[in-house]
C-alpha cells in the first residue's frame, strides 16, 4: 500500500488526519466492545437463571399434568383445556442497550383465576386446577426466556461485529497508514537532501564564477598586472 501513495506533503497531512481519525475510532470501538461484553455478561447471568426456572417450571408442569391425567383421565383434561376462551396475548416492543435494539416482550392473560379458565369449577378437580396453573407459570417462563435469549443473541452478534471492526483497524488499516506515513516521510527526506545538495552545487558554482569575474576585474584595474600581461604576450611573439 505504501508504494501506491504520492510522496507529497499534502498526502502526508491527509494520512496523518486519517490516522488521527482511525485512532479515535479505534478507542471508541474498544470502549463499545468492552461495554457490550459487560452488558452481555449481565444478560448471560440472567439467562442462566431463566433457563433454570424454565426447566423447573417444565418439570413441575409435567408432573402436574401427568397426575391430572392419571387421576381424572385424558378426556377430562382435554375437555378442561378446550374450554379456554381467553387466550394469552403477546406484544413486543424494543429497547436500546449500547446501541443494540433488543426486544421487550409483554404478555397478558397468561395467569388466570378459576372462573377465567372457562371450565366449570364444580366439574373439575383440584388436580386439573394445579396443572392449569403450572402450565400458566411455564408459559410465562417461556416468554421471559424468549426475550432474554433473543437479547443475548443480538448482543453477541453486535460484540462479534464490533470486535471485527476493532481488529480491522488495529491489525490492517492503522498499520497500513503508519507504513504509508513512514514511506512518505522517507521520500520527503530524500527529496530534501537532494535539494540541499543541488542548491549547494549551484551555490559553489556561482561562487566560483563570481571569484573568476572578480579576479578578471582586478586584473583590468591593476596596471602592473596589465604590463606583466603585455610583456608576457610580447615575449611569446
């Protein structure tokens, strides 16, 4: 890359500006990456708790429904389930975490009272009520797990994207810019040395010419020197 740039002071200033901008961007991205990792660790801890609660609620719901089926029969259990009139409602919103938009899931009509479940109170047993309540708890855990897992996935994707950008700046762009800057500085130094040498040669030549002109002028003005010149010329004849 270095040999592709023009070794001019204007280009050097442009590269220095790019280096400054890239270094500031690198620092900002590093802070963002570290902040995202901290937020991700908090969400990960929460996700582990939610997963544990989800497992417990699932196992509890399975025990309750198995007990209800064993004691009341499949027909009674299915009839109670089919009597449900008001189904749960899910609404999704979004919130911003360190520039990452993650979902926020709100649910309603999940947990119900006995008279809201649709089946007759006198026609069912406490075991069916317990199974219904256990599955309501399980559904709430599933909704919460979906929110947390989705947020964790989005945060992880953003962390990976930010890490790639940091690495690209740190290991590719900035080294290339530093190399180009060094190349231009070396070329400019070479040009400066050549210019100094050229100017010195011109100065030496000019001084030699001035000295020769001065000596010739002095010879014209000095009569003794002029006579010696004439005698020398006559003797040669």
